[in-house]
């Protein structure tokens, strides 16, 4: 097989995987907002990641681990950061803010991931790539602060602040996962992270004495949230991460905010403002430029 053709196919799969991950993860804020009406955020975080692990188990290949001790440490670190701390902060934040704001603020993951990739992992882009990054970041500033469209001082409530913190820990997870993704099957990596993170959170739930009474009507809802919103999106995200790198994956993944807005409008009847539409247009343009590179 032509090596260049194989490489191009792999890159195409990487971009498609990132887009699918964005669509699936875009549904999380809407589904999560509904679930939080009756479930503690910490318990919800635990359940969705344990369900995610169970969903990924049939896909996880039985491969031998030939890792060094530091590789196991990386996997544990990514699990704690991306499957324990980040989701718990995300759901605590979502409980205190709107699904629309949460979907938009989730793009903070882009800025932090790119910053870490540039500073610690020496990822670089050409000029058009930096232009694309700038456009995406400008879109994030607009949708999170409304500075260009309002004379009032932007105020970040506690919920928004927690969502932003969650994106920092997901950014750490993203960069570390890229380094380990070449050594283990993608589904197995996602399964391990979900299982470790979900188990840690469940232990905390028990230690804190949080009630595990769950409304039967929410079981299907939580199952979909865990298997589709997290398991499937994480699987496709890691597939993309492995093929096209952190920066390009995150830029494509930023479209999750677009789908998040759509889902929030359709199912939660939340409003969308003109400046948000403009910001989304800027981000999509930036994403188009990076794919053209």
C-alpha cells in the first residue's frame, strides 16, 4: 500500500473522529443538566465513567502491557485528572450554571491544551495554523465574556469558574494521553481511564455518605450519558489525538460547543444570543483553516 495514501487516510480518519467526538460530547451539558435535577454531581460523575468503562470493555483488545513504571504513572495521572477531578468539577459547575454557558465555557479546554502542548510538548503549527488558533481563541473570549458587545463588566459565577477549572484538568489529560496513546490500544486506554476515575469517585461517594438513591426514570438517561456522551466521545477523541495531534484534535473538538448550543436550544429551550452566533462563526472559520493546513 502507498505509504502516503495510508497516511492521508489516517489523517482523514483523525479529523472525522474529532468531529464525531465533538457531536457526542456536545450532548453532555444538555443530558447532564437534566440528570442533575435528581442526582448528586459527584455520584453522577462516578456513574457515567463507570458506565463508560463498561461500554468500552468489549472494544478493549487483550493486549500485553509492556510499559515502564512511568507509563503506569501517566495512565493513573490522566485518569485522576481527566476522569475524576475534571468531570466532578464539570458537573458541579453545570449544576450552578446553564447548559448553554457550560457548552461555551468547555472551549477553555482548547486554550489550555494548546498552551500545554506548545510549552511542554513542543508542538508547532505553520502561520495559517497560528491564525486558526487565534480565531478560535477570539471566539472563546467573545462567548465567555461578551466584552465586545456589552459595556457591563463580565462576571463569572461559581458554576462557570468550576467548568473552567474542569477544562484545565482535561487539558492535562489530553496532552498526557497523546504520549501514551501510541503504546496501548485506544479503547483499552479509554476503558482504563474511565474505570480508574469512576472507581475513585465512587469511593469518595461512599466515604462522604452521599445517597445513591436514583430515580428509575433516570437510569436510561444516565446510561446514554455515560455510554454515548463520554465513552463514545472519549474513544473517538483518542483516535483523533493519536492520528492528528493535540492541537488539531482540540481545534476540531471545539465544535462541541456548537452542538451543545443546538441541543440546549432544542431540548432545554435555552436562548442563544447574536454575539454567540458570531463567535461560533469565527471559531468554525478557524477550524476550517486548520483543516486546510
